[in-house]
């Protein structure tokens, strides 16, 4: 008897070593059944895994010629011997299945195999049943309680190995997906170790940087570029991500821009394992932006000079109305009104040029009431709306809110949102609501209209420079398509953002969030 126990122990140890060496799930499951059969001297064995979503047991693999036939068989929890074991989480020894009402003959009916006795044990991992292991028909004699205990111990080892194989399979699939994604990406992807040694590079990055293979030093690769911020300062940056730009002047201007993310440390090390860089060629974009900037700056200043003369002389002509006939007065008045509109367009263009310039905006913050922003914006726009039927409702909560920021710029932001709400509303009678409230982390102002709404596919586009919804891009709506761009830029300069909620036929709501640093209750 002692000799048998030693042999059983040695077999279990050998089983453990063998199972631990298998990482392919299907191969592991076959091995589990073969070893289970050998361990308890059974005629055959079966292994059913639990489908947690459907709460059913299924045969993932099966031994012998009947394996394919039993694969379609599924048992609900509580159904059959295996279903009972999975539901209760308890082992079961059935010497004669013909006398057990829990027996389900589905598998035998499919295969023609005759089951006489069964050992069934749950495969439990971290307190959860993941499947059931069955040994069927002992070759010599009957199954004993010692067989049940041996199979339970074996099932515990098998459950751990199956979970490891599942994780390995999942990680391999995810790795293959990432590899395919990186291969097909137009952006360059580069992964470095903690000493800036390149450990992975995709084809796009190889082409952009002229890398033939991994293993090169990133500092050497970027030696001909001006990098901002420099690599030496990346480790001191707060946060896990940062934006960067690489500029090479010679032999030809070349600009790369992207983001870098710090790879998390692996225990027991506490320092980062390196960086992952994602970047693309923005040389042409930068050239186009520079040309556009120069052109806008030139055209806006060239328009400013004749406008000064127009708006300077037309009021003088209108003062001498008695010397003008009706047609002349109407003509001079029209020139003056259109000159004012053109002057506002030029001012908006100049504001945009200033915001886009390298020096950017200079904020002069102070604490003031939100009501003042609204009143100033309405006063500025009242002349433009004198021929329109516009009903503006300022909600009471605005009066109790205060904001800390640049009064002029924030006033311009509110003005742009109000102008947008009226300009793109096709209704004869237009309604606009202005409100505000305290929200977690800051202050929110909103402008809501009862217009036709913005299509969902254009929600992100309308904040782009010079963009107007195609429905209105006919020249009938005055403007450069810069109003929302300016509003977004001003909000961002104050640490906030502008968001849109809109549905077709139900109007639009533009909300401005300003963080607590810029607002006060």
C-alpha cells in the first residue's frame, strides 16, 4: 500500500511538471485528459469547460474517434453529472450511472460509447469553477475514494495550467494584433529601453528616420535634428505623456511631430522601462501653415488701411445730409454699414493671426461677474441684429457667477458664441438662451439656440479654421469661419474648452468649461 502511495505521489509530481510545460491550450487539454485517464486507471476521460456567458458546459476537445461527435453537446448547469458537479462545486463518484437520476446520456447517444461509472471533479480556480474533469469506466475493479482525491489534486493543477495557457493565448493574439497594426500604420512607432536603445521600430519609422533595424541608439538617430523638448528633460516631465517635435534644417527642411509615452516600470524596478514614440511627417503642414499665416497677416493689414479711410469719411458725409439727396444718403449709409461689417471681419482675422503667432495671447486676468461678459457681448452685437427678430434670454443663475480671466478675451469668446447662435439659425424668429452653473472642477457657461442643429459628423469639424457647414458655405452667411475657432482658442488659453451638444432639428448648445483656477464661486 505504501508503495502505491509513493507511486501515486511520483505520478502527480510528473503530471505537474508535464502540465507546466504546455502553453498551447488545445495541446494542454488533450494532455490533461490523457494524464487523468492514466492517473486513475480509467478507460477514457472527458473535460468540459464552462461558458460563463451562457452558463453552459461544453466539450472543447475529446479523446478518440468519438471526439468530433461530442463537441456539439452542451450541458446547462445542473444538467447531467458534469452539470451537477459544476453547479455545486463538489466532486462526485458514481459507481453505476444507471442508478443515478442525474445522468444525462447525450454524449453516449452521440458516440455509441457506453458509460458505466464516472469520477467527476470540478476544476476550481480562485474560488470559481472553470470546468469539470471526468474519468470514465475503471479498467480494473471500481473507482475508489483514493481515486477521487487523486483526480481532485490533479484537477487543481490542471485548472492553473489551463488558465495560464488561456492567458498565454490571449497575450499572443493581442501581440499579433498590435504587430499587424504597427505594420500597417502610416505613423512611425518606435519603442526604446531605459537607456534610449531602440527595441522596436515599425516600417513607417524605419523610412522616416532611416533606421535599418532595432538596436540603434535614439540619441544618435536624432543627432541631426533639433528636438523640443530635448531628450535629457523627458524624464523630468510630469505625467506619462508629452508632445514633441523634431526639426532638421539641412540638407532639406524636415519636421516630425508626435507624442511620447513613458512605459511603466516592472517590479522590482521603480524606474521606467523606456518610451514609446508615435510620430509623423508634418513638414508640408508646417509649410502650409507658415504660408497661410503670412498671407493672413498681409491681407488683414492691407485691408485695415483703406477701411480707416472709409469709416473716417462716411460719417462726415452723413453729417452733411442736407447737401445729399435721398439716393446719395442711402448709398453713403450702405457704404458705412458695410464698412463696419468688413472692419469686424478684419478685426476677427487679426485676432486669429495674433492667436496663431508664436508669441500667442497675453492674458490680463481679473475677477469680475459673468453678467458683465454677457451684457458687453449683447451690446456689441445689438447693431448687427437690429434688422433681425432675435429673442435673447439670460438665465438668472448667470448673475451669481464670477470668473477670473481676461475680460476682453472672454467677452470676445461669448460674443463669438452668440453670433454663431444667431447667424446660423434659419428661422425668422430666433431664440437664444444664455446660462451658467458651477460644475465639478470649475465653471460652465452655455449658449443654446433653437436653430436647425449640427449634423453629428460635423461636431468636431466646426471648430476647425475656416470651416463652415456645407449648408451655409454659399457666401450668404458672412464671416471667415473663424468664430468657433477663436472661442475654442480663448477657452484653451484659460485652461478650459468649448464643447457642443446638438441634434438635427433640435438646436445646439455650446458649453464653455473654465477650471476652478480661472473661476470663483
